[in-house]
């Protein structure tokens, strides 16, 4: 049964030591959600999530009665030049309530406060998260614009799509990369409007990536199909597809 708590009854704040007992529930829901969506996720342990809470680098959402609602945390890479807002997850009972956006907004604000000069990026397989990021001023980018920190990419090894990532020389994968550059960025109103105009294209792109990448890893009885040319139906976007490796 869905929880009927109003969004106004949910507290979104910086996580602290007193919240570490939620860590196991959070990582369990991360894994469960990824399995339901059929997408990959870089696995995190309860100890890792609890560590982020102790460092003051996580945002948690709870009901006034103490029920866990959602979570997101901050990771820094390349000696603080890049920051990732990672692991956004909302309990199934509270999805589509608007709380995910509140968590993202708070995590973004915390990142800007702690790392004012860092580029903030994220990887997502979901259109809803792309919209939230666009509302904050993120722009879709190629993987080459993200951190080259080996520790970051090593975190992808536990993802079910890691073979796809490596087959593309870390230039592309199932996720879409988005970036906020504090020194060179559009205003949130501009990126929000752009996403509104291009949302159908992004939705098609996500489906195309899923189809194309997964198809490449299926065994085919007819090897001729592997070399069969596919003519583009929408030439104006071919330059963008080529840029991201499709």
C-alpha cells in the first residue's frame, strides 16, 4: 500500500551520525530499484553510505515520524575539481511526490557550499533525473568532459553494464552524463527550457542507447546482421549521436 504522507510532512536535511542506522535500508533499496529498472548501478556498502553521513556529505529525507524517505550523497574526484551527486534513491512509497527534486536541490546546494569551484556532474539512466538536473542548470555532456580519476571509473566495476562501458573505451554507456560548470554554465531557466523542448529527443536517445548497446552483447546466429547498415531516419541529430559514440 502506498504511503499517503504529504510532501510537507517530509523533512529533507543534511544527514548526520544519528542517521547511520538507515544505511542498510538505503543500499538495499538502491539494489532493488536497479534490478526492477533493469539498469546498472555502482554498488555501495552500508559502511560507505554511513561514512558519507558522518562526513556531512549526504542528504536524507525522513517523515516527521522517522520513516526513511530518500537519500543522496556527494563524492569528490580529481582532488576536488569534480564533484558527483550520487546514489539518489527514494523509497517506493514516496515516489512521484516531488521529494526527489527536493533531495537533489539540497544535495546540489550542499555541493556548491562545500566545493564552490568544482564541476558537479552526474550519470543517470532516467529521464526524470535528467529533468531535475536540467532544472538546476546541468547540461548533457560527453563522457570526455567528466573526471578522468581512475577511482571514479573503478566504482563502475560493480555495475552490470561495466562491459559496455569498457567496450566503448569509457566514452559512452547506458547512462547519460550531465554537468554543471560554475565558471561556464547556462542559467537554470535556460537549461530547463532546453530540456522541455528536447525531452522527446532525450527519451528516444535513452531508448536507442539501451537497444543498441544491449543488442551488441547478444549472441546472433546470423553474423551478417552485424554488418548490416542501418540508414538514419533523422539526419539533423546524427552529429550528436556520433559525438557520443552511437
